[in-house]
C-alpha cells in the first residue's frame, strides 16, 4: 500500500511539473502552486493552509539537510563533521519519509527535489574544501536548525491539523539534539 501511495505521489508530482502553467522549475514553488489548486478545488481543506505551507517548507529543508550532509560525508575528513553529517543523513531521512507518508494522507504535494535556494547553498558548499568547508557546513547546520526549531515550535503551538501538529511536536526533541551536536561540532572546527 505504501508503495502504491508513493508511486501515486511521484506520478502526480511529475505530471504537475510537466504541466506546470507558471513555468517555474523550482520544486517547492511547484508544490505550493499544486496545493493552492487543490485548496481551490476543495481537495485540501483550506483550514490547513498553514499546515500545508509548513509541510512544503519542512520537506525542502529536510531534503537539503540530507544532500548537504551527504556532501559533508564525501568531502570532510574531520571526525566531528562526519559524525554530525551521518546523524543528519540518518535522522532527516527518517523524518522525510514520515512526512511524505503524513502528507499523502492529507493529499498534500511535497517538493520532489530541493528548492533553488537550497541548491544554491549546496553549490556554495560543494565548491569548498578543508577547514573552510567544515566551518561553513557546521555554521549551516547551526543556523538551519535554529530556524527549523522555531518553525516546528510555531506549528506545534498554532497548527490546525492535529496529525501534522503532533508530528511537529514529536520531532522537536530530535531537532534540539541536532542543534546541540551542531553547536559542539561548530565550536571544535572553529578552533
């Protein structure tokens, strides 16, 4: 059943990308446009508009964390950085899958690939190496997790959809642990 749902989501996303009337190639923009159309046609409840926006934003961020952390695993020889990166890949992959399943039950379209902004961050890091890479990677993890925790807390406090709200609430401790580990790695690589 999960494979069928994921296949349907992939087909819908690919179809929407191919038929996107706005001409945008940014996957996050495409997902937002698709969700807006679903709200207009009442296939997504307008009461969860904010929850839908949260899910799209978080999906982009989660995919970016995985890609950037895989880059860190390939580029860094610093043990603190590689341990942090492996934890990010493992935990964000699990969270991304849970979000995909949750979004499917709500008929929410998530981005298929990272946004143009996330790609720019990835591209910048991919052109770095050594200590500069390690410093910028850990700086990125600290900054991203601070803003992500704020976003999750807002959803946990103010979300309208009980399932998305519960997922956000349950994910906050993991994100706080990520921030703690990112802070530690950042302090060590900046010495």
